[in-house]
């Protein structure tokens, strides 16, 4: 059958040539459309390393000297520290709260800020983001954020003397880059004031931004709020609710009963933000949502155009061969046999055209830099492996193209094969 099909394609090479050229162009075009969707979707699908369910950030602001409610007697560093602890205790004492953490405003997922620095293991240096957590009032950043131990997969435990020992926690990727292994507990890392800090745990890889890949992360554990003049703008409380708490009921009670108590000194309540809402706000404000919508819209429009164009082409091709179908039926060919032959022809055309388009696609990949992984890309992820990345996108492109071609062939050939041989020949 393959030999007959090969001869048939060659005998109609003029007509098939135009279809072949169209398929080559479409193959190249589809690859460039599917590639960014694959990367964006793959990054979003990566485990973020935290759990946003039932997690909140408490937003507070501070009256400055120009505000009518500013109280100068409440403006010393010591009083600001105590007021922050008092606000933390108000959240801690809510019966619905399971865990809480006093952190900086750059130390929770999808927040607007980002802090980073250089960290050393002897002479080996890596750049990493860092979170700052104050181990006071019984707070636990790992339970609050749902961060897990890289080895056990369970919520990371926080030693009671962690702050006293100036301990730190690092992500699995950072541990591998800095020490060559994820088994880094007990090792020491140097940063900032050039003193060494003990690694007390290794976390599963973590994404600070939902659309990004997990990066290096170090969590500094402090015993108290530092004596800085800007702490009123720097620290905030995050917390997680218990499993069976009704979120809507809690938020209503919190705003009615707890919020009035949060206006402590010059601090005043502004917003209670769910981690999920903070993520969505970041996606909207940073353009992530619009980028995804644009890419998916362009891909949908491109696929629709390709589908209509290819269906029309193969429909015309099948209708133009109604006489051949009539002859095949008059010679005893079954409808299924005719349908299989035409589908095989379409498969061969698509396959050969796709193979011919690959050199053009490879040239495009290297010319545009798609083949070069990002400097901070984790090579463990397929989208950062040039050959694997190219193979997956090419396979997806081929499958989409083949499905469209087979659908565009199946409908008209099935319709034509149902016509009686004499009727098909008379029409011709």
C-alpha cells in the first residue's frame, strides 16, 4: 500500500507540491508559536515550594510627622519595636490562627520587594535572594509558608535556638551550588559581616515569583527586630489559618474585632491580603497575566488560521479526486480502505514537510538565542535543556500539525467514499 501511495503522490506532484510548501511554512510558524507557550506553561507548572492556601499577610502603615495623627512620643525605635511585637501578639492570639511569622516586607512569595546578596563557602561564591525572619513570640516561618524539607518532604522544623546560634536555611539548589550537595546541614556559609553562619536546614526549591523558576534562597533567622530607624516600614506579620476555619467568617470577625486593636502607636491597619490575592495582583501588575493572555490568544488565532487553511486545502484535494475514489470503489475498494489510503497520504506529506522544515527551525533557534539557557536557569528542568527543549516543542508541533491534517482529510474523504461509484464518475 505504501508503494501505491508513493506513486500516487509522485504522479500528482504538481498539486501536492503546493500543499508540501504550505506544510513546510506552517511547520516553521507553529514551532515559533508553541515554543513560548511551552516555556511559560512549564514554569507555571513548577512546584512553588510554598502553600498559599489559608495564608495571609497583614499590611500596616505608619503615620509620619506630617500626619495629623502622628504621635511623637510613640516614635522611638524601642517603642516601635514593642508595638510591632504587640501587633504580632494580637494576630497570634486569634483562635483561628495556626501559625505566624514576623518577616520583612520582601520575605514572602509574590511580594513587591526583592532582596539579594553574595554568599560564600570559602572562595566559592553564589548570588542568592534572602528572606529575613524574626524568631520571636513563637513564630515559625516554615509552618506559615508551608515550606518543606528537601530530604523528608515534611514541613521544615525550626529549632528553638536557631536565632541564638545565628543559623540560616538554604534552598536545595543553593546548597548544591555552594556545597556541591543538598546534604548541607551543619556546613557554614559566610555573608554580610564576614562571619560564618551554620546551615540548619535545606528547603525544597522555592519560587519567589509564580511565573519564574525556583532560584537560590537563604532564610536569615534573627532573634529580635534590629535597632534601625526604618523598621516601621520594613516588618510585617504573616500568618496561616487552621485547617477547618471558615475563611469568610474569619475575615469578617477579624475586621470587626481585631482590626480596631491593630492601630497601635503610629501604626495603623491598611489591608489583610490573602497569599492567593497577592499572587494574582502581582501577575496583573507585572504583566504576567497579560503576557499569558497575549501568547495564548496569538496561539489560538494561529491554530485557527492554520486549521482553516489546511482543512480547506485537504478538502479541495479530496474533492478533486472524486473520480479516483469512484474508480477505486468500482474496483472493489472499501470505504475504510479508501479512507486509510488518503489518511496515510496526508501523514506522509506532513511528516516529510515537517522534517524539511527542521533545518529552518534550527537556524531560527540559534539565530534568536532560544537555544541558549538562561544564566540562572536550573539545568534539571527540561525547558532549560536546549536539546530536550527543542525535541519537546518539535514533537508538540508535529502532533498538532498531524492532527489538523488528518482531520482535514478524514471529513471530505469519508463523505466522498459514501457516494456511489456511478454517481462519482458521472459528476466527473
